[in-house]
């Protein structure tokens, strides 16, 4: 087994933890320091949409991920530095060639029905996730798993189709929650109304359009957690009503706050507004296999018209950071800080002329109506690019129509993506030649080779260097223009302790939350 990988990871954690601390905006959202947590109490969490699916293998949106994390456990979980941490697996190791991984399970873990967790449960769960008939979003995101097997009651062996250094990260994916083997093998429909997991909380009641109630799991495998006795997840479809409820003390925690409500939350007495950088971004998808974007000079010219600082102010209302045309920013491991791109209209005109567009270039940019900031970006780009000779018509269409007619097909449209667990995840999802969502058709062999090499090495400095080259190549060739990343925003009452914003956006760590002095007494 590869013992050097474990030592290298420790050195990496020291470095990335320090970097993560400096990356958080104004110190908000930082993981809490060690503290003596108060036990007991009821935490009321507000969400902005109904958690319509209870089955963790089928979760799609943040309120569902929140429930999945409280009711279930994965093999691993993501730390605040995006590195994998133990969950049901207390340790793991790999073969020297990174194609075989062994996960050692905790021996004290049990499902909510009292049955012990075994390797058979893990194998059956992942086989269900990988089965296309299940329809799990995790199927394409848990890594290139070729086979799974039990090596004893508390040991799981996972073989991958090729060397893959990120497997401990990938198996922390939001849908990769372990369920009993009996259910995974033919009774998944039960999980539509029941929750039979190993998580820190147990399900009491489920009214997805209004209220979901959970209680402390007294048999959780980490006996010191959770600290809370009860959690109530309250649905507020109206953003203003949700903010008002927190300010009034009717709720204790908003896991997501809107940009327009954030200033009000910052000023409210007894409320702490939270903000942290994330890898969530808007981009201009440029079809590199279609005219005019098959000419690199046209792509580079468009990128040079963008005032990225202004776009952060206009699109993100100041709650974001500029992008340099790669999907990796400071929230990710292996981020490489590139020179900031500044508008250069003269150079953009020159490149357009060299590409044969001396009279300018007329284009149609498609934007889905969800989220609305897609159209905002389109309008801003239209105005910024005029001076260089781009004549851009912005068309907004219904999201369903966009998905059917434009996404992965059109040559020029506005994309929107959440942060992924790793650099490999986002690159392999969108930008490699074999990516399932290869929108740009960039199909750059040098880029593909860099990503493949990085995936196949456990040497952290080497991986960092490979990913740096990949980011430099992408920024230079602009298969998509990525001008703005969005900060994540949330808010909590001041007595809520232990909650911090995770950059992934789908990680909440409610088992670490407690209620301090001033918390309301709820029956």
C-alpha cells in the first residue's frame, strides 16, 4: 500500500489549511475554533425551496443535501479545506499505482433501525448509484469505479478503471450516502418516505413543502455529537419572508442568503451575516468547433473586452471575485493565481481584424431565464464588447427550452455552474474531450494530457504543477470566458455556534452546531 500518499496528504493539509484561512473574505465563514459546545436545544433552519426528494441517492438541491447529510453518512466527508476526512470510513490507503483503494469502516456504526453497517452495505449502495436505472446524479461523480468488493465485514476494496488520486474526495459526493444493502438491492422506493441512514439525526416527520423535523441519533458513531436535540427545517419560498423570520428570531439559521437581502441581514441586531468565496461561476460558453469561435483570436478578443471587476460589482453585487477564464479559483485545492486580465479594447480590435472581421462581428448570445443573472451578464457583455466591434444580440429563453435546444449544442450562450469537489471534477465535467458536458468542444490534447497526468499521481507538488499548467493553457486559449465567481452568503442568529459556510455549498456540518447563551427555549 502507498504509505507515502498518506504522508504527502498530511503535508498538503498543513499548506491548504493556511491558504484557506487567508482566502475567506473578512474572516467571515471561517471554521470555528475549538470550543466547549453546549448540548441540547432545537435549531430552526430555513431553506428557500422544498426538499422534494428524501432518497439521498437522488438528491439534487441544497435543502435535500442538507437532509441527506444529517440523516446519512458517506465513506468520507469534505473538510473546510476541501480535503477528504473520515466519515463511515475511519481510514483508507491505496495501491502504488492508485487503481485499488481499501477503506476501513468504523466498527461501531449502525443504521437507524439498529442494524450494523458492513462492507456489504457500502458495496450494494455504490452498485445502486452506478446503476443507470437508479438515476442517481452521483453516477458520473463518484469517480471511475470499475468494481467494489468486501474484504471482510469492515473493509471495502474499490478498483478504478485507471489511476485516480481523488477517489477519497469523489466518494464524499453528496449522493454517495450509504444505505442498507437490502434497500439498495431492490427496496429503494422505501427511501421516498423513510430515512434509514447512519447520520447524526433521525427523521421524525417529513412535510417537504412546509416542515421537516429531525431528532438526535443517540447511537451515532461519534458519541460526542451531535450537540443538538432537535432540528426543524422550515421552507420559505419567499426570500424576504425568510430573512424577516431570521431577524425576528423565528428561525436560527439561513443556509443561503440572497445578495439583495444580505445588507439588511448585516445590519440586523442579533444576526451574524456570513460570506465566503466559492467556485460557483457564470461563463460565456464559446463553441470552439463552430465559427467564429473556432478561431482562437476571436475568443481572446472577446475576453479582452470584459471588465471583470465591474462585472463582480454588477452581476454579483460585489459579493464575488473576478475570474481569469478558468473554473478554478481560490476556493479550490490546486488553485494557481494567474495574472489579472484587464480590458484592452485596442488589442481586441486588432485580434478581430487579424481573424478577418475588420468590420466587426455580429453574434447572438443565448441566456436562460434561470438564474436571472445569466441575462444580466449577457447585457453587460453586450455593452462592454461594443467598442471592440462586437455586435451582440442577447436572447433570453425559458430554462426548459434552453436545456432542450441550446445547452451543449449552441455556439454562444451563458452557462452557470456550482463548485465541484475537486479540480479534476470540474475539468472532467466540462472541459476535457471526453467530458460528459463538453459544451465548448475545445478538445485540446495537451489539456487532456495534463488532467490525465494529474489524476494519476499522488505526488502533491507534481499535481499542483500539472494543474497550474492546465489553468494557464485554458486562460490563454479561452474555450469559455469565466469573468466572475460568486461568494456564498448565509446568516445565523448570534447564539448559533459552530456553523460556518463551506465553499462547496452543499456541505453544512450541522452535527457540529450548538446553541449558546440567548438561544430561545423551544418545546
